[in-house]
């Protein structure tokens, strides 16, 4: 069903832009899975969506609305870049520490928002959105100040040596080892909710805080934990992009993954494996529409239009099904 | 709970919209050639190719390649962290030649070239090379030197100004040449130098120009690319003269452009593409200056009457000296 809606959105976008639907769809399909490059591209686009999407799931399941995935993603990238600048690490040790620093950075930022909600009653919806701006400003400052590359010519951090970047399976394709991180995270979050005590508490607090309190669960503590875990996943996404794709941070580093991941998480039914599936769908859509924008006359705007239409279409369908009461999602 | 959820969704939707609404200038694009196996050339530019300056000039080069060599061509605006990704995308599509129009493309080019030995990556300026990657260097300094000389000859206040976008070595180098030219004509001339730090901020360029004019400058040269209009508008407002850069901007509607330091990029782009098509490209850095016909300083015919004949004559002599190699213009390596 979802796939049909996405396809319909794509067709509407192509119609609006005046692109021949057959050539348009074939360009999208080729870019998404036409050859090994397309498949790799789809997977690479899906990786940050999976990680941030999982982060959104964890927080929302605890009843805290983390809209700050973007900021936590940026802070993750910043933390990794900062570590790379501060310590002369190389090889696998470097990769692991970049990812750890990224997760820690994101966790701290999200925990702050969680703390404000629990102890100062400031809704996380608001603080996380505002912290996005703080993070973007911090990025802006860092790449023109302490983290700027040594020649100080561009607003970019120094480029990681390729030995410190996540390995690629084939030097010509874009797929990097970060894809394993994403899959492992999906399995871990699934297991967290299904088997762990803490995961159970998170669900309990989110679904029925009164029952949780009646059972002497420290709901505040659980919420803060959920936010920290959520932020860690979003930060990790930034770290994976840094160490796997860009190798440096700069103005274009925040690509909106943190925002796109919210509809992805909803589309995935706030379930770990659902997020994986939704991320793959959107990864393919992104990779495909990038190819379309590059090799047809429509320009880059079409990427955003297709994305936006698909998200709206899918959400509307959800809503409609729920209102109709026919089973629900 | 339910309200919270609605608020959260609304917030998410707003944030998503805000991010999606990033302004993007309409982009000129070349039509698709056939998708058969043909010679394929891509151009990456730091700004929109509709800027009537640095980026437009490269786009003309690309169009010449399409026309004269029958190549399938494609262009994309890309910068900073996205450069490598764009280069890799074109190489993956089997493109034979990828131009990056700026020195910032040089390092990524050399690096990506390692993974894609069948594609040639060339950047406009930059110092690193590989067997399938290199750069060409437009000696725009020569044109700026002449412009500086003119400003030195003609300034009444003894103050001239240079307005740059981002503070990068390529722009610094042309400013250095402008300064040298001005000082050659009028030792002790005061040269005001301002960088707005941004590439397409018309308002910032205008403000910076107004400030420089406020300090007494009566000739303004720019390296503001897409924001050049801001410089010209400020000059018009205050009635001072400006110079165009990169492309012939003499016909700018403001009517203040006395002359332009131009790059004629087509021969360079075409020559390079030809050598790649014939398989003779070997990597390296090639310099294109006045001698190669790639750089010139052209007067605005409508304003020529305001320029003393003596100045015009001196400029011709200066250009002759640069072309013959008798005079070498200061130029930074980067």
C-alpha cells in the first residue's frame, strides 16, 4: 500500500514538473537500484535514516517527542570531527572512537532536553527544536574556528585520511561498513524493547505513565534514559556519515536527515524493523530522485517535491485508515 | 497526550517544511544528449551558472564542448561536503571528464581520481595532479592588473576598493595583482579590501561597497560572483565607476562598468576536452593567460569617451607587455 502511495506521489511530481513519466520513473529506478552503484547509493541513504529513525522511535515510545534528531546528528558529527582533530588516531581504533564520540555527543544533547522536560517541565518538542538551531550555529562556528582545516581557506574541517574512514566494499561504489552499524542497531533496539527490563519500562512509561508511577517506576529517570538513547542513535548517524561518507564536516553537513527520519519512524509504525523497511523505501526514493534531478531537465527541486509529497501521502493514508476504523495500521 | 502528539506532529511538519523551503535559484541546464555511449562531460560549479560571471563562463565552455565535440554534457551546482559525492556520481555514470570550477575541487578531484582511473577530473585552478587529474589556471591576475592600473591612473581621491565574496586564495591573488597595477600607476594609492565572506549575498556586497565608497573610494573592482549586482548598484547610487570581473559585464544595466577583466574560457575547456577525447590527456597544470588569448581587459564602448586617450594608449601598451612576457604580473600559487 505504502509503495503504491509513494509511486503515485512520484507520478504526480513528475506530472507537475512536466517530465515524461516513463523516462522519469526509469531514471528514478536506475538511480535507486539499476546497477551496483544505485543499490549502494540507496543503502547509503538509508543508513542515517535507520539510525535517526530508531532514535525517534525510542524517545516517542517513552512519550517524549524528540524533534531534535537533526541537531543531535550534527553534534554527533561535530564530536567525531573534534576527536579526529584532537587525537592522532588511525585505523579501526579511530573508526570506533569516532562513532563512540558521536553517540556520546548526541546523547548529551538529547539528555539535556529530557532533563529540562522532567525537571523543569519544558516540553521536549520545543527544546529539541530549539537545540537544532543551537547545534547548527555551533557547526557554523566550529568550521570557521577551531575545527577549520589547516589552510583556513574553506568552511570545512580537515579531511580524514582514508585509512581512518569506514572501509568501502568496492572503491567505486559508495557503500561503506556503516551499513552494518545500522543493521546492528535495528536488531539491538528490537531486542531492547522485546527482552530488556529497561525497554519494558520505556514502553510502560510511554503508554501509561500512571500505571508506571503506581508501580513505583521512576518515570523521569526512564524518560531521561530514553532521550539519551535516542540522542545517541541520532548522534551515531552523524558519526557514521562523517566517518563513512564525507570525511569532513561543513555547512552542508546537516542534510535534513533528522527531519526526514520522523516520518520514516512513523511510517515504520514506531517499530525497529518497520523503520528499517521505511528507511530502505526512502533511501531508494532519495537515490532515485537524485538521479532524476541530475539527468533530466527538472533540477534539484524535484528531490524535495517527491519527498514531501510521499511523506504527506503516506501520512494522509494512515490518517484516513484510522478515521475509517478499518483495522488501523 | 493526544494534544501533545498533535503538537509534536505539527512541529515536525513545520520543521520539515522549513527545511524543504530552502531557496534555490532557477538553474539553467543543458538539454540531454542521447543516452548512447558518447563522450560525456560534466561540470560542477560552486554557484548558479546564471551568474553572468565565474560560473556562467564555465557553462559557456561546457556548451562549446557539447556543440563542437558532440558530447553529452551535464552540469550541477555543488559545494563543500557534497563535492566528492557529485564527482563520484558522474564517474559511476561513466562520464569521461568532470570539470570542477574552482580551486576547492582540486583536492577532491585528485582523490576521487584514484578510484576512477577511466575518468579525468580537472579543476579550475589548484596545484595537485594525478595521471587522470589536473587543473587549469586562468591568469585572471593579468586582467586585474590592467584594471588596477586604470583605476590608479584615473582615481581622483587616491582611493580605490576591492570587494570580494569569500576570502579564498584565488580571489586574494587577483586582488594582489589589482593592487600592484594601481600602485604602478599611482604610487601610494590607498587600496581598500573587503571580503563579505559569502558568495551570493547581494545585500552584503552592496553594504561593503557603500562602506568603501564612504571611505573615499572612487573605483571599485569586485570578485563577488553572483553578488556582483550589489557592487554595481552601490556604485550607481554613489556615482562611482566599477570594473567587471570574469565575464564581460560592461553591459550591466547599472551603466557603471568602465571595463571588465575577462576570462575567455572556451578555448581552454575545448582544448582540454579534446585531449581527453583523444586519450592524450596526461594530468598536470596548464596556465591560460593573455598570451593564450584566455584573458583580456575590455573597455565598455559606451563609456570609452570618458577615458582619456592617454590612459587607453597606456593600457594597450601594458597589455602588449604582458602578452609578450616583458611584464610578469604577480600571481600566487595555490
